[in-house]
């Protein structure tokens, strides 16, 4: 929770900031799909500042008993040991692989989500209800996951 909450805040906050700025400069209005794609990649790159070290520690802790390569007493101990023995680069070992696999997912997710919201709302200036928002999220996540699954598989193998 200590990492996921700020990472999620960075993820959605970065996307909304990018969307706001691209609309202010007119780019979001003239090229909305591209703006949403770029906003998703931007959001992922920023959020990975927190997500990647969390994943590195989580994955090492998950395999430490079977691989016998690590001996971490806790998550904090794992962070200390990785930073001590591998430096900060050890905590960010998979940063570019993660952005390379999750960036396209986020790009497609936000593009599909914004497009599906637009389809649900039509010309109305209303906001989506809870169930409409859930449906748009479900469809968008399913499409983005399906299209980017090979990238995720490649990242996991790395």
C-alpha cells in the first residue's frame, strides 16, 4: 500500500495533467486519439518511478525461497540490500522493459476509455454514471490487455 497508493496517484494524476495540457495547447482537441495515447505512455513512465521498485522487490521476495538467491527478512530489508549491493539501478532494473510493455497498454487503455466514454455520452455534457464508467473501463482494459499481451509476456521473461 505504501507504494501502490502514490504510484496510482501519479499514474492517474499524470494522465489527467497531460490531457489538460494537451487540451490547453489545442493538440488534444485536434488529435484526441494521439493525445490519449501519449498521455497513457507519459502516465506509465511517471508512475513507474514507484511501480518498478515495488515490482522488483515483490518478484524477488516471491522467488527467494525457491531460487535461494536472496535472503530478505522483509520488504524494507530487500530494499536496503538491493540498494547496498546493486545501487539504485538494481531497484530500477526493469524500468524500460516495464514502460515498454505497460506503456502501450496504458496508451491503448486511455484511448479506448476516452473513446468509449465519448460513445456513451454522445453530445451530452453529462458525466458517466458508475455503471457506465465500469463498463467503459472493462471494455477498454480488455481490449488493451488483448492487444499488448505479447509485450507483457516478453517483459515477464526478461
